[in-house]
C-alpha cells in the first residue's frame, strides 16, 4: 500500500456513515465501525458503521413492520409512481454532488460518475412510468372461463450491491423493488458506502414512508450473510462476484428464497476484418477502459480476425497509451484510481501473470507520474492463448487480452471458451453474420456494432457463471412480485 498526504474531502461527507433503520440514522448495536479509504491516497477518510446480525435483525423488523402495517404496499401504483418520480428529480438535482462523492469514494473519473448519477435518476423515472403502465394479464376461454392475475408485492427485499458504480447499481434494485410495493433492506459494498448514505435524505424528501427503505452498512460475511439468512426476507437481489453468488445461493437454499443474481463476466469483443476499424477500436477501447475497467460488462477479451490482426494490435496499443490517466476529480481524466489497495494488488498480480502469458504492447503497471494511489496504466496484452489465466479470469481493471482468429467458427469457439456469459460485442459489416453470431454466442446481452448502451426495457443478466434470472423492464416487476392466478367459471 502506498500513502500520501490527504486530499481535500468534498462537501457532504458526513462525520461518520451510519445505518438508516426505521427512518433514523443509527450506529451499530455493538458500536463497530469499518475504515473507508480514499483510493487516491489510501488514507482512511471516514468511518462507516459495521453492521452485524443484530443490526440486520433491527432493519428487517422495521421493513417488515412498514410492509405489514404501513401504507406503502397498498398505495395505488400512481401514488407510488409520484414518490419515485420525486426521487428521480432529487437525484437529478444533486447529480454534481453525487458525482463528486462517488468519484472521491470509488476513484471513478468524475465525468463518468456524473453519467452514472443521471442513470440512477433514469432508473427511478423508468420504473415510475412502468408501474402505472403495467397491465394485468387476463386469459379467456370463451363461454367457459375467465382467468386473471393478481400481482402482489412480496415483502422485505434484501438488496446486496457491489462497489463498482455503487449508487447507480443500488438504484437499479431499489427502483423496481419499491415501485412494486415491497419494503427493502439495502446492504451496500463495504469499500464504497459513501454515496449510499445519501439515499436516506433523498427518500425522506421524496415522501417515502418511514421503514420502507432501510440501509445497513458492513462486511459481506457479517451484514450481508445475516440478510441472506434472515427468515423474514423472502427475496434477495444480489450483484457481485460469481463466487459470492454461489455462496449466497447455498445460504439462501434452506429458506427457498427468490434469488436474482447478476454476477461476473469476461466478455468478448469480436472484430471481423470487414468491420469499420476506427469505430471498432474506439468502442473496444471505451469498452474495457471506461469506469476504470471495473465494469461487469467490460469487453476484456478482444478477438480479432487474422487479416487485420497486426494493424489492429498496433493501432489499439497506440490508442490505449493515449487514454488519460489522472486524478478522478479532473474533468479530463479517463481512467482514475482503482477502488481499493486490495483490488489494486489483485489487478497488478494479473498484469504480472499476463507478462508470462501474452505480449505486452501497452501499459504493464503503474503509470509514469503516479508514484502513489491505486493507479494502473491501461494495459494491453496481445497473442493471448485461450488457456491463459488473463483470458479466462475476471480481472476487473484496465487490462485487456487480444487473441487472433482465422474463421467465424473459431471466433465463436473462442468467444464461448470461458465459464462466463454476460455480454458480447460483435463488429462486422456483414449483418447476416452479425445476427447469426449473436444467436450462437453464449452471452445474456449482445451489442452489434454498438457501444454498451442499454434500453431499460430489455432483459439484463448473464448466462453460465454470469448470473441467474434476468431483470430489466417487466422482468424486474416479475421478480419483485408474486403472481396469483384467479380462475372464474362462466
Ligand atoms: P463481491 O461479491 O465481493 O461483493 C458484492 C456484495 O456482496 C458486497 O456488498 C459484499 O459485502 C457482499 N457479500 C460478500 N460476501 C457475502 C456473503 N457471504 N453473503 C452476503 N453478502 C456478501 O463483489 P465486488 O467485488 O463488490 O464487485 C465486483 C463483482 O461484481 C465483479 O465480479 C463484477 O463483475 C460483478 N458485477 C456484476 C454486475 C452484473 O450486473 N452482472 C454488475 C456489477 C458488478
């Protein structure tokens, strides 16, 4: 770990980050706290309450009371929608403050953190709209029977989120869980609790009844584990590593909980020789180096057709060297500091492994001019074989592996040759090939000649080790509601 003098702490950082339970900011029952680190200096800049089972019990009790006795689950969709729209307004009104706090806490470039804050507002606005547009299903057998479906909120939803783009990913779960009338306990990631601490005042100002939103900070093995094992929490929406997902799956099994799992990835970007090379290079640079490479859908393996391979590698490496690494708070920064020294060590270890597995053509360690902080130069390895660890394992940093292919069949086999299946990106001007490739590639989401931009109505999720179940649009409504069939004979 490297250290340096502290940098100015932005306005709005509380003296201490606390839990929010039943409408009150509270400390842990045992007074425990955890250190929160500034990724630029690796100095502790604030402490957060470290929740344990007692705190989760208290939060679940508050959420359960708000569900069974409070107004929220019984409100008309339009009434809940109004509150959600107010949340969106409040997030938009605070977008710069949110971005400043998120960037300070996570090391994300400020310009990208601002985009994520706006996306969080959009998630609330989208589910506010969707819930009022929701049509109840009806099935008729003429002259004999009418069947219709009652949708009901399920109860207390446990929401467990990771440290990458934390505020936006929290909104992705909070918005549909609340829109459908559930009450929630959110357990944000221990590395990045700062932006989550803003939800309490946002929800209070938006008029969400007390006890509907509860927040418990803390470690996954303590607070997260207690939430997963709480008998009064019938559903868990989790985003994080595949290994953690599988552990949670096992821990939730005795309770037969509803589970939504958004897990890791090692997504391929496949560039065919007929692609628009300049656009493909720009997009694949953005695809792995934006958000510091700490992005579940990062295109961290690039498969390139042999005819353009040498030119692609040369141009790609040159462009990777021009990506601006800098202080996360600078508007011109494109890659900031990685979230935490532990994660920095992990990424650096993979870079050393990569030096024995591939040909280093850009980066390869700490960038010049950054002697301290969790900075990693955008790193590119070429000629990476499919059995290499840097081809198979999720690095979750600004590191990319490039591999050549000779035929479409080989490209497909390489694309599918990992345990993951979250996203895939295909670059070709042959539309027939693009659609057929999309059909065959093992990925929950495919972008054809496109950057990673999502329409919120589409399914979001992965196959294989990248996830279980899909959210997005009506699929999120499905996950957060029970569907009761009512049958009537005519
Ligand atoms: P992580 O699995 O270490 O932690 C995620 C959350 O789970 C944290 O809040 C953590 O405290 C909690 N947790 C840890 N152990 C737990 C346990 N035993 N019981 C309950 N909760 C527990 O993941 P991370 O390092 O924070 O995030 C990075 C990972 O998230 C990457 O693998 C990335 O690909 C994945 N991710 C996936 C998506 C997606 O939508 N598919 C989106 C973002 C990130």
